[in-house]
C-alpha cells in the first residue's frame, strides 16, 4: 500500500469520525450547567472544554433516545463533570460518563425504581415504606409477651375458681370454662425471631 493510499484512508477515517479538525474531538469533557437538565426532553446543557465559556452547548442527550420504556436513565447533577461524545454527526452530543448524579430511574416493564437524595421509590411508592425488621420484631415481641402474661393470669384465675361450683349445675366454674381455662393458657406464644420474617437476599 502506497503512502498516498494510506494518507487517503487516514483522511477518510478522520472525516468519518469527525477528527479531521484539530479543534474537534470524538469525546470531550464538560460541566453540566445548573438548572438545565430537562426531564421531559432528557437533555441538559454542558459547557464543553472546547466551548466559549459564555456559550455552552445545549441539548446534550442524557439517554440514547426519548421516552425510554425499558432501561436506566441517569440524570446528571448540576456542575458535575461529564464525558460527552459526538453521536452520528456534527452537533449531536450524548453523555457517556458522569462524576455526579441527581437521580437515577430504572424502568423494566411495569416495574420502576427511582433513586435520589430523598430515598428510593419503588413502583410509585403507593404501598408506603419498607418494613424495618428489627423494630417490627420488637413490637411483635411486646404483643406476644403481653398475650402470654394474660394467659398466665387466666390460668391462675381458673385455678382459683376450681373449688367453686355453680349453683345451677354443681360443676366447678373452671370446668365450665373448659378449654379457656386449660388448653388456651397452656399454649404459650413463642417470640418472633427476625430471621423468621426477613429476606436475607434483600437488605436496606
């Protein structure tokens, strides 16, 4: 291959990749301009390293396409440094790397997860927050302990009534109470353990 042919191939490659000019780069660094992220248009304004500081580049894409139905959308934080690549020709820019995020949205079919500094919202958050297992176990144990104390008191009460009979039947009051005085007090509740109700594969 001649030197002329090599140069021609090199020139053509540089033209295709838009690196035929010294002031153009396939990937540039930049800073996201405060208040310019548009969640509907899914774009933001970035002051590229090659920009005039007073004239930043608007319309930089933060997703591969609008109206993402399945995938992840990363919303850049104000003043975060980003890498921006030129896509499919002059003037079409898209963010490929971030140093700071304002929020993240994950959408897969009917499942969505939104993450920001306020917390995590799953499927719109209509079912309120996730359960904190340890406080829940503590509350359950209080209820279980209280019920067991009532069972103990009931058993003692039934024992005290055992010698007393009812005038109508001559049967002891404790016997009239039946299972309430015997079986129920004997069935002591076992305290709930956190391992019984938590899923170790999902933690928070």
